[in-house]
């Protein structure tokens, strides 16, 4: 488990170790790109995967999006600064 500290709060991220079989030439090209970006191979592959599928919403977000589409539980915002200050 990895712990990150953000503004005094702890955020844990579960990491799962797994194995893949990849074409030898492909893995060498990925290693080169990772090195050029000063990333580890693992970090670069994770970065690529997040770029592709990282924006898939979870169930809670899907439900909120559906509520918004249907106009349920919507509040009007009169002052954006007040809203942001309250977060």
C-alpha cells in the first residue's frame, strides 16, 4: 500500500502486482520512452493506461451524472467564489 500526504491528509493507494507478456521490440521501445521522460517503466506504463482508461467514471460519479442529466437535486450557484470557499 502506498501512502501519499496531501495538505496534511493521508491518501492510500492500493497497488496490485501483475505480469504481462509483451513483444520484445515493443517493451524495448516503451523502456526508451520511459527513460526519455525520466520515468520508471512501471510509472510510464501506468501513465499510459491512465491516459487511456483513467477517466472512466465510477458508480458514484455515473449516478451523479445521471441525476444531473435528469435535473434531479440541482442547486443553482449564485456566487462561484462562495461555492469554492465552502469546499
